[in-house]
C-alpha cells in the first residue's frame, strides 16, 4: 500500500508531531488481520461441490468418481484464490472482519508497549489493508482527556486517503491532527524521552 518514500513521509510526520508532546504515536500497517481460513474453506468447498453437481448433470455418462476426484484440487485452488483481498471481503462476513481487526489492533497495542508509556499517553493508528479497516486506540491517559469521538475524524481522513489512492496523505493528516491533540493534553516535558520508535510498523 505504501512506497518507501511514502513510508518515510509518515515517519517524518510522527517525529514532527512528537516534537511538541510527551505523548507517543505509533502507526502500524497490516497486510491483513487474519487469514480467515474457515470462511475461505467453506466457500471453496461449496464451489467444488456445485462444480461436481453441475458436471454430473451435464455429463451423466461420466462416472461420479471422476468429479469427486476433481473436487479436492478445485477446492484447494479456490481456497488460494479467495486469499486475494477483494475476494476475501466477499466471502468473509463484515462482523467477522471487524472482530478480527479489533483483536489484532489490541494485540499490536500490547506488543508494541503502547500501554507502557510514562504518562499512559500512547496512541496507535492501526490500518488493515485487506479489510479496508482503520482503528485508533489510545491509552488511558489520553482517553481521560480526549473524547473517543475525536478519533472518528482521523479515521475518516485515512479512509478518504485510501479511497482516493493517496493513503500516505491521509495518514499524515491524521498524524498531524492527533499530534496537535496530544500537544494540548501532554505538552513536551524538559526531560522527555522518545519511549517508542517512530518507524512505521509492518504487521504480517
């Protein structure tokens, strides 16, 4: 989704934002939040069964065994094809996608130590490409001072950037806006240290 140049622009925006605040900001981009094996397997199996039934109806003189033998490679091929992002969104229920994105975002929040900053002022921007989902998670310190509704405007900026094929622009705008909110609530301290790395996190 992001070129090296776009990645650098996002990282530069994070560094610039953190110059004005003791808060910490992390941007993470995931290829997908789950492999969705169950819905892919179900859809692939249904395609294989339908193929066998149609084949048997069109060619009744052919032994059913041949269609049964063809089902497995067909199902495996369909399973692989359904891993493509566009098809994945078709066969996976929206509620399941939302659930897996939420879970993965929380996992990244914990794994990256965003909940361990000195003033509990860490913020995670989590973007999951396959699902076209964005989550912004803030630690307790910032959530006590900023309404959760504020994050919806930042999510909208990123989503619009993705929709218009300008993802880096949307992310940078959101980083700048969140940086301003952090600067208001957690102005930079004289003894401030960079507690979390500014580099964009790639989640596989």
